C-alpha cells in the first residue's frame, strides 16, 4: 500500500465561550448516520512537488468554498494511519457554516445498481469547543487540538 500525504487547515476562533474549532463532516451515504469520531479538519491528498501549504489552501477552498488568505501556522504532522500522514496548518479566522459550498464527487449508489449519483464532499461544517471537538474528530486527528497556537 502506497503511503499517502494529506494537508489541511484547522480553523480556530476565540470567543466568549473560549477556543472553538471548525470541523467538517464528510458527505455521501456512508457517513450520513455517523457523528462521533467521523468529523475532520478540511484536508485532502497531495503529492510532490506541490507544497503542503498550497495543498492545504486548495483543499480548504474545495471543501468549504472559501479561498483562505489568512496566515497559516504549520503544526507538526501526524500519522493518521500507517499509510497516511496529515500535514496540518492552523489559522485564526471566523467562518459562517451556512456559507459552506463543497465540491461534489460521484459514485455508484445504491451499490451494484449501475446508477451514479453526486454527493457533496463535505455535507456540513460546525464550530465546536475543544472538548466537544475531541469527541467529534476522527481519533487520530484529536491531537491537532493540543497543538493549536
């Protein structure tokens, strides 16, 4: 199995309730009923020679519809699995989840039906306090929360 590299952005903001992070929920029929441990930071795969920061900005734009120009703080990479490493970047900025405009992907659905359907790559985004985010995030990504500036 080839090793894959992903890059993403963990958006955060500070408010009256303290630190909050923006997480996204994967779209498509496989994820529709999953919640705890299913959320992620906006991220996606990249390959050399694309720099990780460029990939993180590209993926954030594709998954949210927002071209993020804010400065990014690189965080230490984590191994999501033996086959995948994520290169995270942090940015402090507000985002209105109702403005989410994700790109679409196509797949055969229902399985073995021969029918193709389109689904959003991300079906929703929400702000969570750090404690709630820890339970919502894919467990391998939870350590991102400990690395925020």
